[in-house]
C-alpha cells in the first residue's frame, strides 16, 4: 500500500466537461521557453485513494507521482502544463497547480474526481490521465497513464485487505507535530532510575514484578521506599490530580506550537482515565481515586479553547495483570518488554495473590472489554487518531471497519497506527529517527525525558530535551516524511514540571515563527539533506533549513529546484522576509550571501525560502 504523500496544495476549480477537463497553468513566456528547453515528464504511479478533500466529501483524491527524468531541464510555469482526464467512471473536479519540478525530482500531484451519474460508490473503475506541455514553444508534448482502482467511497469490511485500502487523511500529514501525555497511577511513584539503569517510569508495576535482577532496580526501590506489603494499586488514592487543569494543559500545547494531542487513556496497568460501563470494568479514574473523567475534560478543553488541535487517544490493547487476559498472555523471558503475563496479580515479595482493583469478570477480554473500550473512545469521545499500543489479541478488523464507515458518514477523516493488530496508516518508531526519507508515513515518538514517557522524579533537569533539541528534531523528522509526537509526563497532582513547560514554550516560539516551512509541507523526494541542511517543500516554494550557524555565504551542494529569477528570503526571526542575494548557481549547487545580522536574528535552525518566481 502506497502512502507516500502528501500535503494539500492550492487547487484550481475547473469547468466541467463530458469527457476532458483541463487546467492550464498560466505563466509569462520568457526566453528560456522561446528556445525550447522542455523537461521530460513521466507519470510513475497513480492511485484512487480513500481520501477526500476536506469540506468536499464527494470529491475523491486521485494521486499521481510525476517525475522529471530530463538531465538538465526544469518544469516551470512557462511550459504551460495541462493535466487532463478521460474516464467512463469519474469526472475531474480539481487539480494541483504545478510550479516547478527539478531534473531528477518527483512530486505528488493530487487530482479531485467524483463519480459520474450511475457509477456506484466503491465500484471498480479507471481513468486516463494525460500531461500536455510545451505548446508555447513548439508541438505539444504528452504523456499518459491509466489508473485503475476503487472509484468513490465504498464501505470497509472486517478484513485486512479491505482496511489496507485506507489512507491517512491529508490533515494528518499536514499537522506534523503533536504532544503525547503519559499520566496515571505510575505518576505517583514516578520512578525509573537514571543513566544506564533508567527504564520507563510508566512500567513501574511490571518492573516490580520483574524482580531484583532487572536493571532499573524498581523491585529494590519499592521495597525500601514503601515496604513489601504496599501493592501497586495502593497508589490509587495518592493519584489525586488535585491541581489538574485541562485548559492549562491544552493552552500549553497551543503555546508549544503543536497541532495534535494524544493522551494515554489506559496504559498497561489497566487503569483507565475515561468512563466505561461498570458492567465490564470499574478500574477507572471515574470510580476510584480522583473520580473524574480526565479524557473528557481534556478533549472538551481542546474543542473549546484550541479547536485547531486535532484530538487522538492512546489505548493499550492488553493489560499486564487482567485475570481475563490469561488465554491471550504474551510470554517472554523475565523483564522482556513484550511480556504480558495476565492475572490475577501477585505481590512480588510475598507471592500472595492480590486484588485487581475494579475488576469485573467478563467472558472474553477482547470481545467484552477491549473492543467496547475502543468503541467508547471512537464514538463517545470522537477520537480522530486511534493510537494503539502493543497489539496482541484483538478485534481490530471489526473495530476499524465500523469506525471508518461511521466516520465517513459524519464527514470525518480519521486514522489509526500500526499497533492495533493491523498494518495501520502510519508506523511508530520509538526514540528513533530515520536516516533517510521513508515513503510510508511514519511518526516518531519519544519523551522529553531521555528514556521515560511517564514522569521520573530522578531525571536531572539537565537531561531533558531543550527548545533547541525539539526544534532540530522536528525539522529533521519532517524532512523525511515523518511526524513528531513528543511526550510529556505530568506529576500525580496534575502539574506539568517546569522544565518541560519551558522547553515546550521555547520551541513553540520558533515553530510558530517558522510554521510555513513545517506545516502543510511535504518532503523533497531527491534527498532530505545532510548536515547542516534539511529540506521541505510546497508546490510553490522550497525551504532550506540550515541546522547550525554559518558564515558569510551558504552553499547548498544539492540540485534543488532553484532557478535564476527566484527570490530567496528569510523565514522566521526578527529579519523575516529579508531577501538574501544569490552569488552563484549551477544545477548542482546554489550559493547565497547571509549577513551576520541574519544569523543573529534567529536561533536553533535558520530557514530560507526559495520562492518560485522565475519562469526562466
């Protein structure tokens, strides 16, 4: 399944015709085209996606990968490119405007189509897409391809093949940067050790049970601090959330420049922060401890106070010690990160069986607990991102097919990750960044803490990510087709440590000032750039990110889509909009002058925009 793209661009609304509708791209004819230096265009790939254009749910997105295989010539506005479509099944409604394709570059073009009268939604269909160009300086040059696939939007069925047709909505590719929140019972002990012994603080209960040989020494710490008869669930009354303020959390996320939020709704300890039917479980913050529905409070605050922030939900598929998980138990050696032994739980010091607070017997963990909880998050809490964890036993095909069909009927495009038991819409590497562009959408996730997602009171402030770290990671990830989901771990009282707040706000100031070069962009398919450079693109511009301060000139040693006549301007900082003069150019490099004042006017990453002004 090809998930390569993907940012929404400016569209030209087209006049409708019975067989062919074309959108000519107008541009001033200049000497370059008078001499006739056409590119060589090819359509490498085409697919009818499951996406639609926001606000137009009947307009399906058809995507093409268009490449310029010529060794020297660029596509510019002067080539007068026209994209046309013929089909017995669909009508052309919208098309991306292509401004520039460099030699060797490929770009994704979005074409909007709607089914012709009498063609059923989800039927098999085809269309011939044709590129025509060069008519300003000679005979028309054309290239065509036939795209076959599902036209319109049929219902998903409860099988993996059907669900593999689902694509990320464009909004997910555009938002780039989100905040993860790990908060729960484990925030009370808030222990994961430090340095080479550090482990996830949110795995406190499991590490107690992994015994004295596990590197975090949680077993020893718990016995020395709380005593051998103090069980994990005894922390529940201490999870007070007495200072929790949903609006403050959401406003901080807004100040951070993030575009989505994914709070943990239930981690592996099985303690849910949202309301579920007491007939299947009472192990929730609604029934015990603070007796509040924190997920509702947080998502409602996002809707009211930061409505641009997209709302996701993290959900652990298994529970470590749920008695009903026994037949699905995930085995592994002592301390193995994938081991989910099932319950009932035992005190690791006395080996006595202990209660699983709030446990309600069910016939089947997956059917009677896991699936209803996921449905609750989907329909009652209206999650837009189902961020599962672990996988294991599941009814994901049943869940996802019904949810996707329901969401489409509501006019909503939603997405889910690769940890629900299906390949999912995007991959989720953890504390890891890819070295190069990855075509399938991915999202790296990590904590501001050097190892843990949950709050670890032993972590020194000096080891948390700084604003500079966050900015540079974000730029790097986005240049490679990734999203960045950055985690914070609040304390048990609901406060967010100041060191985290400071880093988020510092990064947020940079992100907001440079937002045009991050959000709604796509990656440069030739290269993301190597240090000190990273690249992002839009259909009408190209962004050069310089990851460290330079000298009087900057030489970009790559073939980028710059042409004489383009302006290069500063993005962000106190001198935003300043033009920097190009001092030399050939097809394999461009050099521009950067004054000391420009370097001093910004920090962390210096961004320059190539405006596609030239029609050379």
